[in-house]
C-alpha cells in the first residue's frame, strides 16, 4: 500500500519547492504533476506517484 504524504513533505520530496511552484505544476497540464487527495480540506500526495513523476522528468531530461 502506498503512503500518503503531506503538502510540506511533497514540497521537500520535489526539491524543497515553494507552494507557488506546486500550484503552477498543478495548473499546467503538460507537467502531468500528480493531483493531491483531499482529506479534511488538506492536500496529501501518493508518495509512489510523486516518485514516478520525478523519475519521468529525469528520463525526459536524459532523452534530450
């Protein structure tokens, strides 16, 4: 079973990005950034989805 991580942990996993960066990624469809899961009006992310997204971005960079 995958682990859910808080917004603060999501930002740390993604390289200590800001809340604004996360918002931008979520609002740019071409980024394919994983959508959060809302629980009690707070955002949580699936850790496996975040790690897969990061891997896909690295693979994209290497393909250039």
